[in-house]
C-alpha cells in the first residue's frame, strides 16, 4: 500500500527486512481475526465466518450494489444498499441516504443506475463531490471507488462481487484510517507491541517517530475543517512517499502520526525524521482554498534491542521528545 523509501538498504538489513515482512504478514491475519471476533456484535451483518465466505446470511442478501461508509467509522448504518435505480444523498431528511454533516448540501449528489453501472452526479453542492480525491460533476463508478461528500467517505461495492468486496472493506475499516490511508491507531498499537517484543527478544534495533502538525487548529479555524482534512490527507501521502513498505505509518490522533522503524540505526532514524519534517515545511499544500503552509514537530525514540523496554515505554520516550520540540519553537526534530 505504501511506496518504498528509495534509499538502498545494506545486504544484512535487506535479509532482516524480508524476514520481518513475512512475519508481519502472518501476524496481520491473526490480528484481523481477533479484531473481527471482538467486533462481531457491532459490524453490520458481519461475523468471523464472513472472512472465508462461509456465512450463508451474506449469500442470501440481495445482490445489489452498495456503499460502505468507511469514514467516520460507525457501527451502525455502515452498509447502504443501492436498492433503487435512483437515489439521492444529502443532509435533507428526505434523501435516500441522509448525512448528518454540516458540510453536505441538502441534496448533495445523486446516484443513478444506467445499464449495468452506477453514475454519481453532483447536484450543485457548495463543497463539491469527490471520487478518489478528485472533484467531479459526473462520474461512472467502478468497484472500490471512494466517494467523499462533506466529512463522509464511502466505498462503492459493485453487485457482481459484493461479498468479496465487503470482506475487503471491513478489513480496511479495522486497519486503515480512511482519511489518510495510513494505518489506524488500533492496528498500530497491536502491531507495534509485537515489533518491540521481537526487537528485544532478538536484540535488534527499532525506532519510533511521533509526529504532530504544528498549529493545526489555526488551519481549521482559518480555512475550515474540509481544508484541514485535505491537508491531513496530503501529509499522509508525503510521509508515505518516504516510508518503506516494512515500516508502519499510522495516524493515531486528529493531527498526530507515528512511524515505527524496525532494523534502523539511531542516526538513520533521526535522518528520516528530518526528511519527513522538511517534506512538509518546504512545499505548501494545494487545497480547494488555495495554498496552505504547514509544519510538523517530531520526537524520536530508539533502542538497540539490548535492554528490556515495552512499546508503551518507547512511545512515552518519543512523546517526551515531541514535547521538547514543541516547546523549543516547533518545526524541528528532537531525539
């Protein structure tokens, strides 16, 4: 999902990273199954057997196309069946899909089934309708398209493979932050704990960067929350461009990100933190309200694996360094 960092790794580090990636993929399945089991009573019409397709209830459902709301995350009304050939979306209570969202227009958009596909049309909304982060007037939807209306993000599931796509959407809801497409806090905390345990057990180095957007409230107050969301989304993209596939990038709070860096020296962890910081402050973000400048502060914590430490303790160390960066003037890295 995330682009690889373009720096060349040493042969020893490459072997270690390949081993790490295989173990991480195995862990991923176990984490997912445990999450699904824990959430079985809250996700709509979803149980553990849904993952394998053995749940007969899903197979009995009408094979309509549907929308899955992936942001804001919600245990109720997440799945919206497109059961009529024409459906409206908006803030009005008469809309087929009603949104409790001040940034949505009363009748914001319309979905219409034309032949064997669905067409999404903006109805002259104030804040626009977006598909895969591009503003549209009219768009023929494809499976897995992401629709953004106001503060809501939906994923479109086509009728021919709705069961498979639903499983994938549920997995994404439990592991990915829909706004930034980075990992979410729940996934990160579980996976990071395992990474720290592995590093200590095998006496291998690991680092964590805690990153906070400076004065983000000022951006929201000046430009509005929709622009704030655009900035957060773009920050996540810039971070992802500089993060290897084996390194976990997550959004763990409103404007707070974290990156876990296995098999890395203290010097290289600080170097990467400086590159992430510079990637934000060196270039303004292009938004629907024009260019917006932002900076970040970063706290770095590192261990060589030869001393016992927990994931919580390592995060606390990074948080303290972040606090130092904030009080030293922001837009800097402390370690």
